[in-house]
C-alpha cells in the first residue's frame, strides 16, 4: 500500500470453471505485494467452496463474498491471518 491508498488487482474470470479460478487466484497471490487487495469475479458456484478453502490453506484473508445475479465477487487481502 502506498500513502494509505489500496492497490487493487481485479481478476475477471466470469465464464471460467474450476480449476481455472483457483489456479489464477493462486498465481495472483504469489505475485501480489503484501497488503494488496485482489477482487476475484466469477460465476462458477463451485468457487463458493473452493476459494474460501484456498484462502484458508494459504493463510490469507478472505474479507468478503458478494453475490449478484449469479456472479460472485471475492475480496481477498494478501496478508497472512494473525
């Protein structure tokens, strides 16, 4: 983060099915800076299970999940859970 402004990475994976969202999120997390926010957009219902499980395994923060008309937005912070 720079000067109190969040850095946000958007991963638009609408139309892709698992394991693509999991793989792309894992790659983004590995290259993201500490504290960077990743917004993952998907429409595969399996991600409602797979993304939280990945975040837990990697020890990062899944801050929020929003659903709108079958599209899911996961807000993930690349910071280890304390």
